[in-house]
């Protein structure tokens, strides 16, 4: 039977299963001794949200929770609608109450603390970028009941440390084999492409730098294209990248620059 609360994870789950297993081990799945709060960190486009959705789906099948909530795009939604809206969504999803209208984040914190204490919940905070967001939605483990699992995805590892999230998992780029497999599935809708595409596929994989989102964008743009069109597109990407790919690769360049600075200091 399919749980109606499950989320779509990805069209092609390339390289996902081993990462899912790593996070499940980190969570001590099935244990009810306290609240388990972990962080998944890594650059944008590397697949943190995809992994979080996969973990969410597995946990709601494997365990019984008093309430479930997946708060997607926390960074974007808090900027657009305010933290109070996210707090209201959390209370709606877990308690089922539709008439909660918060006037301040402080009021939201108070209600979350008082109403969710003692409840075993599964809460995903996806794409968090400020300490204020964490404080407003999952300030302390004791806000929730034993066996609760709180998963936070973010680009900022230091943000997790400042919130005393001690269990963390770093999401890294796909290796070349997995990257090639994902691009092939995305562009050709099957496990293997024609041998004549081998060289151009390897060039595209190198260009995408192992980022799943970049591979998906490239693959979706080149579905059904001839090898000559692939060659032309990759040359064009290098001269004037499509905006979606350019944005993703800019994140990659900034990420690598920050890492170099970190190691030098």
C-alpha cells in the first residue's frame, strides 16, 4: 500500500540509496531514546532536498509518529511570507488545526513548545539559512517528545553547529559513474545511450561537475537531440551557459572558493 503522505523524491534515484542508508544510520532509526536532530549540509543543487524527501518517506513507513511535517524551501518561504506562516503550517500539519493565526513568531514559539511537547513527530526543515528560522521552528529538542526526528538541510554547516546540531551528514557531488548514469537516464530515459554518444556524454558530465541539478537541466534540454545537437549545445554552454546551469555552477564556484579559504585559515 502507498502511504498518501509520501512525497515525490526523484524521477531517477541514481546514487541515492547509499546516502539514504548513511542518514538512516545517523538517525538511529527505530530508537525512542530521546529526540534525534541531524543536519544535512552541502552546496546548492547537490541533492540535499531530494535526500531529505527520501528519508521522510522511509521513516513514515518504518515508524509511527504522532505528527508529520515537511517544511520545504524555508529560506524562500520565510522571506516571502514570514516565519509566522511557517509556524502556522507546522501546527496545521502536526495538530490538524486550521484556525491558528499567529501575530508574532514569539507567540508561535510558545504554542509549538506547549502543544508539541510529549508528541513524537517527524519534522523536516528544508533549506534553512538563518539561526532565526531554526529558533522559531525547532528551537530545542525538548520542544518535542521522545523518538521525534528533526532533519535540517542547509548550505551552511556552521549554522548547524551554532544550533548545537552535532550529528551532520555532508552531501557531496556525484562521482563520474553516477553522474553519467543520471545524465543518461535524464536525456535518453534508459540505462545506456548509444555508444556514439559516449564522448559527448563524458564532456557534459565534466562540465556539470557532478551536480545532480545541473545534470538534470542539461539532460532535460537535450532529450531526443542528435549527437551534433549535443556537441553544439555543450559548446554553447561553455560560451554562454543557460541561466539555470549558470546559476547552479556559480553556486559551485562560490562553494569551492569558501572551502579553499576555510582550509587555508
